[in-house]
C-alpha cells in the first residue's frame, strides 16, 4: 500500500519487454547475424526468445544465459510467424479462446521492436480513429488542424517508428473499422486530409512496420473479415497443447507465478494438478485419455481456464489452511467454469462424472475416488 503522493510502481503483470529485459539484452548481444530493418533481434534470436534455448548460450565477455521457454506450441509455427513479420506482412493468429494468442503476439512484438504496448483492443465500440488518428480538441479549437493537435493511434505510432502494432480480437471490430485496416496494410500510409497542403498530410510507414492481429475461432460470426482483409494477412492457427505432461507443467508454472505475485505459498499437490488438467483435456477433446467418449461442454475448456482454477486452489490452500483436501474443492471450481456459457453444461459435467470419473474411481485410483465421492457438489 502506498501513502498519499507516493507513486505506485508495482505492476500485477509486467509486459514482456520489462519482464524479460535481461534475456532480450543478452540475445541482442549473442546473435549478431542479419536483422530485418528496424528489428532489435535477429529472426533466429526472436524464435529462441519465444521458445527458449534449452541449454545455456554463451555471448561475449564470458556471458552465459539460459533463455526460458515462454510459449508452448509448435516451433515451426513460431518460425513461420517470424518469417511473416520479417517480410513486413500482416500476421493473424487464430484459435480457440485461451490458447495464448495474445501472449504470443506480445512476445513477438517485444522481441522484434522492443515494445508490446502499441495495441488496439478490438470491440464493437472500436472506432476508425483508434486505428488511424484523433485530435486534441482543445488545441484543434485554439489553433486549427496542426501536427501538434493530432493524436496518433498506436498503429500510426508504429508506422512512424517502424514497430509492430497489435490489433486484438479483430473480428469483434465493425466492418468499417476493419476496412481502415485494409488500406493501412495495403498502402502502408495514412492520409490526413485535415493537413492537406502540408508535408504532414500523409504519414508513410517506415521499414519494419507490420501488424499482428488475433481472432477467436468462436467469434467468426461477430464481424466476418472481408476477403480483402484476409488476403493481407498470413494466418497461423494457435492450437491447444497436445501433450498432457507439457500442459500440466505449464499450468503449474503459471499458477505458481500467480501465487508468487501475492506472496502466497504454492501448495497444490502434483496429483491434484494432473487430475485438473486431465479433466480439462477430456472435456475439451470430447474423449478421455483412455478413449472413452465424453460429452463436450459449450464452454471452452482452455489452458488459461485451467491456470485460473489451479491458482484458485492454491489461494484456498494459502489463505484457508487447515488440511482440507484440495481434491474436494476441484468439482466446485470445475462447475464454475462450465456454467459460464450454457446452463446445460452442468448436466454434461455430471455426465463426465458418471462416466470417466466413476470408471477411474472403480479402477482403484484413490484421487479419482475422492472426486467421485464429491459428485453431489455438482448438483448445486
């Protein structure tokens, strides 16, 4: 808590250019290969920053560092995304909600241009001005249209500086807003008619400028992208994590980091965590690890949701100690997740309990027996 007049410097979540500043500085010195115009790192170093190095890397003056993995997914997909950006072409990351599309766009923009914060959040209320420019109306009334009165959008700033601009949830933007993006990606310039006749009447993109956009597959019907806009992007699909052990480790790492930010001890048992991730994967895929058919809920059972549940279990253990079995808390948290979209999903979760959970309990798995014993928690 800060006193009056004291600046608040702590952040709940650091942007990647701050959270991983040491790694970015190290990679800039480590790889001196060719870089596209305006890039802080080489394309190879960008991929290493996102995917991790595995082993310590050695730079000049005896510096050594292991680059941490930050994104779990196909390395080939990340390499294609980096090549797209190196060619100054728009990159569109698509996938189900909770598959880390936004995180990947942040990591890529931070590694390429040193900032992930030139971002436009797409909503039904996003205006064309947020993609192009606006005005400081006090100056506009006092001086008339002038470069000093113009308020650049994040996209316009990226064009001027040769940086990466991010557009989140582009399919949530209205068609007329998406059309503004078509001309930006096609012409690589923004006209300012109010400054006609001056040298500032057109802003041209400098080398290095490009756009990373994200879109959820569940939002296809919100504002379908036009064919013209689609042609100006290279599409990359960001899918769910394929491997149980890998997803479990990611959920553990991210939930542990979340508890660390509030100085809470991480006490989630490995077996409970694996059961949590297994349940999410079964419900997401529509089939259990054993091959049993599972009725999929309408709610997206994403890795991000699994991290949220694991964090909640950890917070329960930290703030309400007393030896209560965390497995007993899991059904209630899962019910909270599946209830979000369709009330009928509660029945689907009960069906999962009566099927896969019961069969695992009958096979002698003690943890799944505990989960089965708490079936009635799902009938609330």
